[in-house]
C-alpha cells in the first residue's frame, strides 16, 4: 500500500514543492489550501480545502480527509504566514492571528494526527517550525515567537512519546526562496523604527532572493520519510544558516548573540 500523506499549505512554496515531489515518488498525498483551485492537478494529489484560522474547522477537515484516506502514514504541518513590523506595536489582533495559524491550529492538527496514528499503530509527524525560532529576525517578533512555540511543543512531544512507534520531527528551514516575502511588507509605524525597518527588510529580502529553492526542503522531507530513524530536529537551508550560524550561536552568551544579529541586519 502506498504511503498516505497529509500536508498543509500545499498550494505554494515548500508545501507545493513537497506535495509535487512526493506524488512523483508514488505517494498518495492529501494537500490543503484555503483555495483548492490553487493546488497542482496531479494524479495522486487529493485537494483539501482548509482554513487554519478556525481550529474547529481544521479538526473537522482533517477528520474528513482521514475518512477518505483510511489512515495517514505521515502528517506534515507546513502552512504558515508572516508579518514585518515592530514587535512593540504589534496589535492583539495580529498576535492572535499569527498564533492561531502557526501554533493553535498546528497543535490541534498534531493532536488529532497523533490520535489517528496511535489507533493505526505507527506514523510520522513533521512539524515545520523555523530557524527563526533560534535565530530571530528583527521586526518578525510574533512570527519568531510562534515558531519557537511550535518547536518547543514538538520537542515536548518527543520527550513524552519516547520509544513509541510514532515519530515526531521538528523541521527548521532557514531562508528558502519562496513567495513568502510577497505576502508581507514593511509596516509604516512612524520615524522611531523607520531606518531600522528599512535596513532589516533589505537584508531579509536579499537573503530570500539568494536562498535555496523550496525543492531543497522537499528533498529533505522525502529523506526524512524514507529514513527509519531520522534526526529529531532537521535544519535545512544554505550551509551558513543551516550549520555554521546555529553552531556558533549555541555557545555564545545572549549579549553577544544580540550584538551579532544587530550587526548582521545593520541595526
């Protein structure tokens, strides 16, 4: 029986590249999007309409897809959204919206996925957090915090599940060349942060344009699925972001980390 995979955010970026690769490799994939018409039309790719802004709807949608599939061998929490504005001025509405999509809905999908996998007897859950959970990007404070939350939640699951036949992986992409930046723009919050916003955005935009393609992440996810004992945390991106920077920052005191990141972004 072909492995059956559920992946959120399959209409663009990392999710689309992953869904397309896995289908080509012979997997049956249930891919979600707020607008299923945006999903690629491929034999073996089952479109699923999913809006993560309402937790109850996410739960119901997963249950419907599960009933159609019979079981899922792999569930990939990938869908996301971002912002770029001073953390000091982030509205309660923005915080709630970011955490709903990046944390609350993904935790709920993790819960229902684990319950289904436990009933089936095995499974693999991949939660896509971000390298920003460890190396935060200025003016993306809510996004950084949400990704850190899902990374911590994923590690907690790893602790609690132990030697269970259900495996849980934290996948942390660095900068990947997608349309992510096209969906956000620097906020205009007056002169206090104007110069820092402009400098930081220039670095963020430059990095994104020069970053590896989402196909790199898709191949890494495929490798995780095929690996019987994959690493519990996988960082993917260019060599500096995925290996050198996390290794260096791991041993530096917080003051030096903050100084280094401020120098990097020119702020």
